[in-house]
């Protein structure tokens, strides 16, 4: 069974928020931080570190 990545991320995110109940500011910081890091000069270094 093939599931689109966006759907899998949405499902995992929804379950994580429902089960763990992190504060809203933490979710915002993680989303904004990931967005800004993905478009920064550090993106190639992070990509190499993750792989």
C-alpha cells in the first residue's frame, strides 16, 4: 500500500498532538524553525547530517 508523504505526515502530526499534547508555542517554533532552516545556508549540512 502506498500512502502519500503529506498524508502520512498529517496523520503522524495529528496523532502526536492528540496523544502528547505539546504546547501551541512549541508546535509553532518547530514548524517555523524547520521552514527557516530548510531555506538557509545550513540546509546542505543538515541534509548531509540526516543522511
